[in-house]
C-alpha cells in the first residue's frame, strides 16, 4: 500500500510539472468545456479540431491576445495538447487512487484507522479537479488569464495532496517495520512548512501575474534593491496581493528566510536520518539556483518548469524530514 501511494504521489508530481508547462505556454484556457469522462478523448477529425478552436475563439484571451497575434489552428493544437495532457494525468491520478483503494477495501487489507485518511486523500484529488475547472472558469470571460488567487489555490492543494500521500506512505512503511503509532507533526516542522508555504504562495502569484518578467537582473531588481514601479495607490494589502513588482520582490527575498529555516531544519533531521537531510539541502539548493537563472534568462520556459518541479521536490523532502522528526517518541 505504501508503494501504491508513492506511485500516486509521483503522478501528482507529473501533474505539477505539466501544469507548469501549461501555464508557461498559455495553454490553460484552450479547453473551454469540462467533460470529466468524454473529455479523455481529444478531437480526432479536422471538424472536431475546428469546433474546439471555434470555442476557444469566444474567450477574451483569443479576442485580445492570441487572435490579434494571428494564432493558427496548428498553434491552437499545440496549446490544446498540453492542457489535454494535464487533464489526462489528473484523471489518471484519480483512477490510480480510487481503484486500488476499492480493491484494498474489498480485501479488508486496509489497516485500522487508515480508511478515513485514504478516503480523505481521494476526496482531495476530486476537489483538486473541481478547483482546476473553477480556476479555468475565471479566465474564460472578461480576462485574458486565470485568477492568480485561484491558480495559487490549485497549486497549493496539489502540493498538499502530494504531501499527504507521501506522509501516509511513510506511516504505512513504519507500520510494516513494527512501529505502532503514526508520526505526528511537530511544532518545528509545522513552523518550517508554514514558512515554505508562504514562499510557494508567492511563487504561484509570481507565475499567475507574470511577475517574473518585471526584472531580469539579480540580486538587484532593475538596479535597485526595492524596485521602482510598485503601485501603492490602492493600499498596502492590495499591493501585497496584486502588484507584480512587490510580489516578485517578496518572492526573491523571502526565499532567504526559507533557506535559513531549511538549513536549521535539515540539521535537526540529520540527527535521525542523514538521507532525508541530504535530500532537503539538495532540493532547496538546486531550487535557489534555478530561481536565479530563471530570472536572469527572462523566464526561459524550461528553467521555469524545472523551478516548479524542484519546488515540489523541496516539499516532498521536507515532508520526509518532518515525518522522521515526528516519529521520535
């Protein structure tokens, strides 16, 4: 069962990676209908493709951005492909969670106390699909992109689901090794994960507002520590949640608070599990470098995708470390 949950977590990781590609290629609004079952089959004929393209032409994104840029049917097929793969993987993750769960339940193989948790993980997957469509809806009318708030909720829920899958898998492995109690979330781990969550939230907002493109220099932003261009006219709270310059600034400097937290966290974890400590240090070290190079290249797509992928690995490694700390009695 632990291997099954880790396999589902790997699928969620793949969804996160493809989701990054989908956003960076502006593919998220290419499929304008939510068909959970029949949507697994893409357009097969020229007429089907033309129909899908015609539906996309009703969106504000096409009317104001891609249409005036001269989008062709073949270019539409490219963005449709990435959104279709993203949704296909989401469906696959649902099946990969639901079918084995039903089988283990039928065989009465689920350990006592784990059925509610497994059902909750299944429900999180379903909620993720619904939230994904809710996010897409925000960009189908009167906007050329999806809401960055809904985008961040979609991303954070996916990471939370992946973390829950990994934590439960580690609990099951510990149980198989003779441990009778599940790991608990310690205060230290909760605080570290909270600091990391703020960084992930602002990273999602950077992506949703395309704030990474307001500066391609590092460590200064356009030759200034605090960049010009921050709009304070609507108040501090609005700027903290909407202004691309300020959100980019917070994301790049909060990262160093995350580094300090993770260095100290990894040192504690090292006393119990050196491999988990190495994973944490390797993941966040790589992530910092990828973030810097993503900025310096003006948000090169392949670097930005790697940045999101390694961000998910940072979460996974921290969950591993938090589980080890929570296993000590």
